């Protein structure tokens, strides 16, 4: 699967107003995250390294003890097990995240997807 049409992947609402689609390979996972204004990915941590880029909108991003407002084009790196949180501010936002290794919980979420149509 060298080329991906993100619309071919089912979206999953992981928290209210936060929908993701997660294509993945053997050692890396992409996560296309759409956030409604005010939607929040609550403070959490995981053993996966995470990097990302804000594609659209503004996100208040907390990584460890630091919080910043990120704008389209801003990038970030989150080491394993570091607490982090994101909130879409001043409108909706789109974020592309990359995880390594693949997040097993997201694979399970996608494998358990049941279409509502």
C-alpha cells in the first residue's frame, strides 16, 4: 500500500469531536486526526514515540510541562511516555501524527470498526 487515499479509511471518534483514520505499516502508523473547535484529546501518555504536524487550524498542545499554541505548519515530537494533551482552538483543526512502533490500541479500534450505514 504505497499510496493512500485517507478517505478509504473509516474514521473513528476517539473522544467527542475528535475523529481519526490510521493507516499503518510494519513499524510505523499514520494518524489523520480531525478535531472540532473546542474538542480535546485529554492528557495521556503511551510507550510510542509520536511526531506530528498541524495541517489546518490552531491547537493548544501540551507536551510534558510546556504548553504552546501551534498553527498550521508547526511540527512537534513527543518522546515515549511523556504526558501530552491537545485542544482545537479558534475553529476546527487537522493534525497528521506519526507513531512508532504501531499503536496496537488503534489497530484494534480499526479492526473492531462496525459501519453505521
